[in-house]
C-alpha cells in the first residue's frame, strides 16, 4: 500500500527531484534526532480532544 501511495505522490514530480531527495528509509529515521520544537508540537497534538 505504501508503494502505491508513494507512486501516486511522485508521479507529477520531476525525476531529478525524486532521485536527488529520496524519502528516508527506516534505517535513516531510527536514530535521527527529533527537533525539540517538533516533539513538543506532536505532544500537544496528541493530547488535544478530537
């Protein structure tokens, strides 16, 4: 399912952008540092009522 969504998203992008800036994979994101501003925003969004 992810591959289908990804294919639809990149369909209209120039190939040079897709090849130059690929989406990060699991190996790159596991140890990536999360900026404090982003983590604070995510925590605020998590406690918001629906």
